[in-house]
C-alpha cells in the first residue's frame, strides 16, 4: 500500500486517508482470492508457510516489495531456491518406498510463492536459478531412486471389455470384503458410474467435487431428458417408462471443473447419450438411477447426481477403493494397481482414436483444453505400436548403393 501513495507525480498517487486505502486494499485482495481455485489457494497457503520459514531463517521479511524484487533479484532468487530445497526435505512423498517428493513437486512451492506475489502485482525474479536448483535435485533423486524414477506414471487406459466385465460381476458374489449385492445402493451406483464414465470421460473430481463449498460436480439438474421429442428437466415415472430405444436420449451438461472454473467453456455443450437395449448402455443406467432415486430428490440443483444413500458426495477414497476391489476380483491386485478412475477418460480417448476419430474431435468430446493434454492420455495401444513397427520393417528397402 505504501507504493500507492508515492511517486514522482502527485496527481498519480492515491491521496486517500490511510484507513480508507487499507479497506479498499482488503476488498481487492478478497476479490482476487475469491477468483482463485479452491485447491490452488490451499496449496498457496502451505507454500506461504514454507516461505515464511525460509525468510525467518535468513532473518528477512517475507513480504518483499516491488522495489526489492526489481533491484535485488539475486537475493530473492536465492530465497526461492532455498524454498525448493526446504520443501524437498520436509514434504512426505505419496509413494511409500520413496524418501523424498519429486523435485518438480518441490518446485511447485516456489511457483506458488511467485504466483502469490504476482497477484500483488510484484514480479519475483530469478526463476532460472530456482529451476537450476530443481535440476540439481532431479539428478540426486535419479541417483537415489533409479533412472526411471522420474518417468511419469499414467493410469492404464480402461477398455470397454473391462468395463463390461465389472458390470457383469454376479449379484451376491463375494468381491473382496463386500457382497456384490445389486440392491446395495453403493454397488448399484458403482455399476451405473463405471458405465457412465466409460462413455462420457468425465473427471472423478466432476463426480466427487473439489473439496470446496462450491458446486464443481454433476448434480441432478445437470441431467435432462429428450423423450418423444420433448426436453424434460424433471421427468415423471410415466415419461421414463415410455422411453423408446434408439429414439430418446439423456442429456448431461458438464459442471464447472478444474480447466473451466467459471463454466464458460464446456458447460454450454452437453453430452448426449442415446437409449439403447444393451446391458452397458449409459442412458439406460441414468434412467435406472432416475427410477430408483432421482424421482424422490427434492433439490436437483444441489444434490449430487452420483450420491450415497444420504444424498451426499462420495469421497475420492471410497470410489477408488471400490474400483480397485472390482478389478482385483477380476484380474488380480497387480493389474488392478495400474488403473484408476482416470483410466476411463484415457480409455474413451484411446477407443475413439482407434475408431479413426480425429484428434480435434476427441479433444472436444473429452473436454480437454489443449492438444497436449489429449496426447498424454490418448494411447495407440501396444498392439497398434507393434503393427506400426512391423509395417515399417516390411517396407521395400532401397538398393544398397555399394551394389
């Protein structure tokens, strides 16, 4: 705030009294923070705690000024590099057999502090030094954990066959610690959800939310129906029972999400699912949910579409555990460990690619913001990779120029 009242031209300075200026500053800061993603803000708060610790160790103020950031880039870069080293040393890795978090994860704390200062219109310098420190940590990490330890580990792509096998697990079979009772609410929802995710490529966070009070997940109001040519927001039992195969559809409007915080990009473009007479038809699953629970939902605007018996969000951990349980039952623990709910997203993208769908259309269907994200998750498959190599090997070779 001091900088607002200073400068060479008095006409450009803010000439408010100190209390009014402070109140306006707080209002702007509150508005800016309100626009930041919930999880990003939580991470930034933790990064700031680390920043305060590092600055305290250097006996310097954590609140750097614009002048200091501009005129003394070396010392601010040093503090950010120390922040990376501190985060690397104290944060606990998610992988149990690792001693440290990945260097890129430690770098994220410095990026968070840079992001915080940027919201205050202060450009923190020295990212080159911070990145160099991260590179040094990466070499140490590779030496400690092996040459492949920093390679990205992505969930394997789910297939429609695997989804169908999970859906066909017999009712009353023992699956892990549970009896797979189709009448059990959680099992019923899991069977519907797995089919739904395979056909729509929604993110799990769009089912369970992001942990904030805001609605960042599918609710019953996200689901509309087109029955006999009429758009219906809240169907009756008679309307649902009148649905005809190949004609009527379920329409799902995407929720606000991680890449679409304000709902301006994907929310206006719904997913359409046609009602067909197959065991794993996504529209039929949604229809079954409407008939079983949707008709009695009092508030469709706030009640999660995929909710527990108490009409509350499932936790990420619960849905992870039940998916792992089903896959372990079918394929064993080693195979189950390769798949997550994100596998459904990668699976649909991979299946669309195998069907010859252009990349730009896959990006639109799966709601990726950029082609780079698509290329991370759309897999060509081991068999297709092998076929490409074999085809290349069979190409007619050019005559040896020595002959």
